[in-house]
């Protein structure tokens, strides 16, 4: 069906008629009376008068049609296609990723190459995002402060791209876990009741922010938000020293007790990702979350049509100008 986005513009259709009735008529200039002293030219003009009258009427109808088409184009006609059902699972999922300085520790491996913790998250979480067909996904990046990088959206490609563009230290060097949870709850609170999930990935302890992690978890539980926490980092890593290679624990600052308490308070689970394989397994488990059906959403594709009446109107206006150009 055809739909007009600005149908109120049709109210200006009578405007040319109103102008014709309200403005004074211009005096007709009879050039023949000034140039010809005899009576023959007047006879010729009298004989041609019916033809000229018909020509004027035709031009008037042509101008009216051009005006009608111009107003129709201004009203923005669009063709609405058949409704298409959108695949909606009902899950609203926020992904909160730690960007503090410790996330650059290279204790993960991808395809045999040592990479940072953040690079491993980008690789595994990116695939996880791509599989979330029908879910609304949002992205929060946090360090000293928490930022909403992407609001809840069906556009998984954009969320994936913005995650790939995240950089260490973008949100500060410290870790504000409580603020990240609070921001996620604020965005999920705006959604109707359903399956609201926050997946929080961090490798440290909360040492910044205005809200403590456990207080934020209580608020999340009140709002029906389930939090799955993931502790990132290997238990052992070889680093060079004055006495050769030395074994250290790069995850010594990871506050697992707090992450477990956050998950428990909201009905979620705590996962430990010591390497890329474990991180991938965690996302496979999260992949099996059962969706909650919401109202079916539909989308109607539309095609813009205004350029057709506009083109025809301009063509008719050009035809109206041709006789005047010839007389000049």
C-alpha cells in the first residue's frame, strides 16, 4: 500500500486558486492594435480566439497537474511492503568488558600466538556476539569509569565492531566493577520484564567507582538481572628475570570471592577462564541460556516514491515554459 509521511501538505493544494481569486488580474496587452492600422489583423485575431482559448485551458490543466504532482512529492509517498516477522528471543544481554591496565597481560594464546587478555576476549566474545541472533545486545566498557559503548540493539555487527575497537586504558587504568554493574542495571531496567542478563569479564579487584560491587549486585537482583561473572587470567606465567625464566601468578589480584558473591546474589554463575579454551567453553555454556518469548515484532520494508511525481511535475513545468521561450 502507499503511505504518505506528511499528508498534511495536501492542505496547500488550493493555494494557486486562492492566489488567482485574491490578486488583481493583469491588464491584457494588445500589441496588434499598436502595430497594425488596418482591420485584417483584427479579423485574424478574432478567428484565432477560440483556438487560443482552448490552448489556455489546456495549459491551465497542465499547470494544475504539475502542481498536484509537486505537492504529492512533497508529502513523501512511500510504498509499504508486507510485514516481516523479526526473530526475537526475548533476551536482553549486556556485555561488560574490563579495560584496565592489567588486561594487556599476554597470558592467553590464539593459534599458537601469545596475545593479551583483551585480545582473547575480542576473539571469543566476538564469535559469541555473532551467534546471538534474535537477542538484543549492549556493550559496556569499564576501567576507572564505566561507559555505555553500545545500547541494547539487534545490530550484532556494530556491537562486534565496537568491541574490536576497544583499547586498554580507554576508560582508565583502575577497575570499577560496581559502576559497570550499576550502569548495566540502569539500561536493563528500561526493558520490560523478561530474560535480562549481564556477562561481566574482569581480571582484577574493584578499586574504583562510586558503588561497591555487592551493593550493585543487590540492585541487580531487585531488578531481575542475572549476572554471570568471568574471572580472566592464567594461574601461572613464565617471565624473564636476572636468574632466567621465573614462574609467577599473573592473576594474583583477581577477587574471585567478590565475583562469586555477585553471581550468587543474582542467580547467575561464576566462571574461571585461565586460557582461551576455557573462555570458549564458558561462552558455549552461556550460549545455552533459555530465551523468554516476548511480543512478536514486525518490520515493514518501505520504498521511497517521491522522485516519480517530482520528475513528472518538473517535466510538465518544462513543457509549459517552451511556448514562452519560443515567443522570446
